[in-house]
């Protein structure tokens, strides 16, 4: 359809994703080179004849990568193929040492799945057309600039051969915010499976396909007519590496395309690069067609029989199921259940604490206090996983009424995270043991005697006076008195 014709009609956005997930394995997908990276490693040091594509080198499939792919398929409620096979995808790119990529074409390991996501409190299903295994190319380092302005580009093949799973969605997204919600949910599921590490550089990379179609070509459920989608010129945006980046890149590209249509220009079918530093997409090349890749069977890898793998390989309880169980088993509200299942490590820690203490107390301390302090420091539970017994001990001190919640939260917990000390050491050094009844009573009497003006204000009905007196008592007890107890005792004394 011409740009002039589109100008006369309202336009709807249609987006589909190709998400490249780095699978957590010890070695690369077709060779024994390590996938572990070190800050001090040099470029091209984790390579061998296989991942460099040298003549005569033969690939051997990594079983752990196949197991990870089956787990992903089960989590996405996809069909796991009885037999899967590999192909060569032929195209030239400087970081692809063989000039072809070993991937899967017409026999992917998984197909016809779905993932349920929540968008603006509305739950809906995103279709997964296919999910297949492939090898990662190397990486390009643009020296002295970006992809357009660099003085030269270096190639590092350390990443070449890293196992990837490419998850291809149906064109089910109608806006950038939906894409961001889907990516967050997908990453959550992958981390629960233990097949993905979001902290790795480049572990999740997204290519997005965007089309503008006439809004009247969609039905009431938001499904688009296939002919209309086929007629629209599709733009692919590559090299997106984060949830936020995906939302920003797509928002920019949607605006760019709509502006072009308003000016009467055609949308070109092309591949564009997301330049995160400038917040724009730039044209890379015309969009390839499937025939341009000249797929043919990978003769060095025989077909793989995986029919029984789905039954044999277990997967853990997934986030949605665990969230629902937490609500039913522990009586948590939706917000707390969501926080406590944000990662598998957080959920595991909460259940450990909830086995020892009241679930409500455990939920408050893990969801609000611990996670809040960790988030403030840009830390995760995995950063302190070796100290989880210490945090349980802190909750024990509060539960046993040995220290106040205020001191536990504002002094002990923060010192534990900042200084690396255990709770008992902090309590002893800072003298935070809870004040006895006699000491609190003495502090209350002293505060009343020393502040007659505040006492008079209290009797005149000024509410702030009581808060002032509570503060005086807390100061005299070094914060070791329970504020609720102090409040009640003050009212008792003042109302006599």
C-alpha cells in the first residue's frame, strides 16, 4: 500500500521479536572452549579450530545446551520435536568466522508455545512460533566511535560458538510497553530454570520487527489480517540489549515510521541498528529475505532424537505458580507475593525464613527491608547468598524481642550490608540490646520532668507534643526502647 493511501487511514503498530538468549553451559555449543569470561582475559584467547571454523575441524553438540533448550520449551508450553536437526545459514559478517552460522531451520527443537504476561493489569498470551538452538558469532569493537564513525573495528572471537537459543514470537505486540513487559517475564522464567544469567554481558539480545498496518485491518481482539501484515513493509531493529532499550528503540522507530507516512514517504523494508548512546535507529542494510540465507543441511551433525527428553528432564516451579502458592500457603497479598518471587533466590530465601518464623514477619523483612536495602545499594540476593544465615539471625533477634525493629532495620541491617559484620557483633558493639522495663519507665519519667512545656501542650490537645516526648525517651534509651511501648507508657503517665 502506498504512503499516500496509508495517510488516509489510522495506523496500528504490529511488533514481533527474535530474542537471542545465551544459555548457561560450561563450554561452547560445538567445542570444548570455556564460556566463562574473565575481566583480565585478552581477545581471541578462548578459541579453537572448531569455533574459528578452520578447515577440517568438526563440531560436536553440547548435551547441556540441548537439555537447557528442552527446559525452555517446557516452560513455554511448547511442543518439543521428536527429531531436530541443524542447518547452515550462509551470510558474510566479519564476526562470523566460518561465513555461515550453524542454526536450525525447518526442524527447530521447540515450536508452538506461549507465555502469559501482564500488561497494565491485563493478562494476555504471547505466542511463541519457534525456539531453536544456534551458535553465537564473535563480537565487534568499534574503536574511536560507534558503528558509523569508528576509525576501525576489531573482531574478538571469544564469544563465537557460545550456545544461544533464539525465541521467535508471533507478531502479537501492539506497542513498546508490551514488549518490555514480555522481556521482563521471559527473563524471570529463564532465570528460574537456571539456564540463563542476566548479569553476563550480552546474555539477552533482541531483534524487533515492526510494521504499520491500517487499524481497520485488525479485529476486536487485536488480531491483524495476515494479508495486510504481508503487504506492510517490515523494518527490523537489531542490537538491542535490554528491556529498557527495547522499549526506547521501538518507541523511536514507531515515531519515525509514522512521521515518514505523514510526510507521504514509503517505509523501506530494511534492517536498522539501535544506537543506544544517541537514542536513534540508523539504517544498516536492506532487509534480507529467507532465500538470501541459502539454508542447507549441516552434514557434520546428524539428526538428534529428543522425543523422550521432555519427560526425562524436570523443571522447577515457575514464577506464576510459585506466586499463587505463596498467596494461598502464606496468606500474602499480591504485591508481597510478587516481590518475593521476583527471582528464584529471593523466593528460596523467603521460604527458608518462613519455615522458622511467622510468614507475615518473614515477608516484611525479606520483601521490604532486605530487598529494599539491597536495591538501594544496587545489589541482589545472590551478592549476599553466603550470609543468609546472618540475616535469619537478625530476624530471630527481632522476633525474640531482644532488639527493636527500628534498630534492627536502621542500624544493624545497614551495617551488615555496608561493613560485612554479623548482627550479634553489631548489636554488642553499638549497645543495641533492648532496654528493660525499669530503664524505659525511668526514661519516661525523666522526659516528662525535663519538658514541662511539652507536657502542657499535650494537655492542651497538641498532638505533636506526644511525638516529641517519645523522641526524648528514645534518645535517652539510645533507641533501644520499643516506640509502641514508650507511647503507651507516656499516655498512661500523662493522663494520670
